C-alpha cells in the first residue's frame, strides 16, 4: 500500500513539473517574440508615407519603456 502512495506522489510531481514547464516555455516564447512584434510595428509605421519624425520618436519611446 505504501509503495502505491509513493508512486502517486512521484506521478503528481511529474504532472506539476510538466504544467509549469509549459508555462515557462510559453513565457520564453512571448519574451523572444516581443522584440519581433515591436520591430514589425516599427517597420509598418516607417512604411506609411505620412509618418513624421515625431511619430517615430514616440514609437521608439513606447518600445523602450513598455
């Protein structure tokens, strides 16, 4: 009976590790992709004809302080 309880504890630990691991992977993916998303926004803003220097400066400030 005791060995079954021990086995269940090990299984529970594995499940807990797996779920937190997934969360960490998602967080890392988001942190990795965030600069890419910001760069795309910046390129989109630059491609618009009416974009002024002030708007680009504002966009950079948003990227730096967000």
